[in-house]
């Protein structure tokens, strides 16, 4: 009878040890996954920060490209004879004194074709 009780206690201790090891294994894998996710997010944020630092003109340098095309044309008509000025967040002032209607290619250039996009 004593051997049965000792055997049962040993079996119970082994079962408890296996359950604890399984719990530790799942916890370790979860922590490792969280750490990898945090490191990936940190690297992504670092790359974004480096890209912003490489842009010497600031975030608002290309803001005119975000304006829809029909609004750009109306702005160009009102600013036809005036210079366009853009001041960036870092204090750089960009002055564009080009004529808005001036084309890069001349009309007699065979490769230049005027077109208009038509939506579906």
C-alpha cells in the first residue's frame, strides 16, 4: 500500500512538472513574439525618423502636390502674374517665379501630346 501511495505521488509530481513546463513554454513563445513585434515597430519608427531627417525642406515642401488638379488650375489662374511662395516648417522659403502656363516641351516637339484624363 505504501508503494502505491509513493508511486501515485511521484506520478502526480511528474504530471504537475509537465504542465508547468508546457505553461512556461507557451509563455516564453508569447513573450518572444511580443518582443519581435516591438523591435519591428521600433525599427519602422527609426526608418521613418531617418527619412524625415533626410528631407531638408520639411513635411510641407510637397504640399502643393496634394491639392486636386482642378484646384491647382484655379490657383494658377489667380496667381498668373505673381510669384508663388512656400515657406517650410524649417524656415526655408521657396519662390517659384515661373509662368504657370509655360510648358516643358514646345508644341512642335513630336513627343509632346496634350491629353485629359477621363474618369469612368
